[in-house]
């Protein structure tokens, strides 16, 4: 069995016209730019691009196949050198069973299946070109269609206060909106980890996935997983999510939950930390409180212990969080050592210090060893490395 580095939640990003979003100081988030960046700078072996339902993206994928740059694997997935792309779609449901909107991820094995899915979706949403569109059907209908096409169904960033399964969508249980048997995995999101999520007994049945939810090239692989598979294909990914035939997630890499944007409960007005049971901010008096992931999980807790066979969750601090490490130095590091993953987890301090100042090399080592002090994020603001 081989080890593959996988990030299944990457946005191309679509404007209201359907064109790729141009990020200031960066390349456009086109299909081609994403796969080149993920392969050469992040060191990934498999990615999911979740705007693949857009007709323009489908046409781009088809043109890459026609030119010979991409090959469609017989077991599903689009092969670009040593990188495999899984076509996916992030959609928003908000039916009569939901308390609030819920984002979900649907992946298809082939372009033909994604085109069929796109054609079906076009009758149930307002603009097929856009990312994360609200789809005007029930969660159960979306699950069944995904499975009818041989797809994978995963609730996205399930604890985020807005637009997620537990953050807004249900009172207590996923059974309020979904068929549990038609769920292939659970995406944790940036503000939680395995230990936190495993406090919900109903989640013990599912594989946890950790993905970047990247809206820019720099954010790709800020969370990812290592998966044991024979080869990086859609069929092997399906087996891994079900833990079949020796396939499976063998390590989750993700932000320390304190760095996530919604870890703690805060005042929406001034971002002051607010105890979970308080209804008013004690600093500005606002009644607008954004409940943090940590407090929401405690409300939902049903299990005293987690699943014993969970893979190790490895906390990481992405290079963009390292004080003093700006874009130019970061690019210099990646050019020198090959990928951000190698810098975060493998390159010795002595080698780092030959490329960047000693203080930055020391910060990277402390982050790798879990020795940095973190100030928790909340209310849409990331956490950060605090003054030492």
C-alpha cells in the first residue's frame, strides 16, 4: 500500500459572471494554476476541486484531456503527472428540515458523471457557474442523486458557526437532515480536530477528513490527510473512506484548532471573548454573540471517549502564520526545499537557517514541536502565534 497526500476541498472561485477570481498579487484561481501549484509547491498527490460543476470548468477539464495534458483514469479521477484531481462540488442546502444553511461536498468519478450532475443541478439552483450555490432540493434528494451517479457525499466543515451541519443546520443530530448510510466521511473544518469531534458518538461511524477549504493558492494544504491507497484514483479514495481492503486515512494534518477562525465564542461587534452561557458582551454590551466551535461541541457531546482506531491528528502551523515570514521569504524557502510540507515537518533547523534568518528557523521548529503559544481565533478572525 502506498501513501498519498490529499486535500479534497479547493475552490477555483467564481465571480457572478462565472469567471475565475483574480487574487491581488497572485495568479488567477484557474483549474490549471491550481493543479500546478498543488503538485509543484505543495507536494500533494490528490486534490478535490469543488467548483467542477461549473460548465466552464468542465470545458477546461475536457480541453486538457483533448490536449493530452490530463488523462482520465479508468478507476476515476483526472491524472496530471503524479497528481490526481477529483472533480467535486460544494453546495448549500436549506430545506424545511434545516435550522440554517448547510454546506456539503459531492465528488464524481468522471467528467461525464460531473456533467450529468451539473445538468441536473442546473434545474435546482440559480447560477450553475458559481461556487457554493444554494440548491433548492432537500439534503436527502442531494444525497440520493450523488449516490445514483456513483459519487461521494461529505458534509463540509461541520462545526463552523455559519453554513454547516452542527454549527447551524441541526439541533442535535445529523439524522435530522441526512440519511446516515449515505454519508462517506465528515470534514472537520479549521477550528476542530479529531479529539474534539469524537465527542459526538454518532460521528464514530465515519472517517474524518481534514481539508484546506482553500480560496487562494497559498491556502492549499493548510489542512490535508495522508491516505493509504494502491494508487491515487476515485475508486481507491472511496475504499479509503470506508476503510476497505487495507485502504484508509493514516494521518490527519490540520491547524491547531486555536488558529481556526471560529474556535472561541466571541462578540460579533468587538470580538471580545464571551463565556458560552453569557447573552451579552461584557465589554460593549452587544447581544450579537458568535458561538465558538469548542463551546458548540460541548453542547452536543454524547461520548466520553473517542474511537480507538482513529489515525493520529498532527497539529501544524502553516508557514503564513510564522512571524516575520513574508511572501518573498516563503517563496525562497519553497524554491529551495521543494514543498511547504517538507519545510513544516522534515527540513532540519540547520538547513532552514541557511535560507532564512535564525529567528524564523527557530519559530518553524517550535511550531513543528508544538512549543509556540497560540492566541485563539473567533468570530471570523484567525488565531495567531502569540508573543513568546
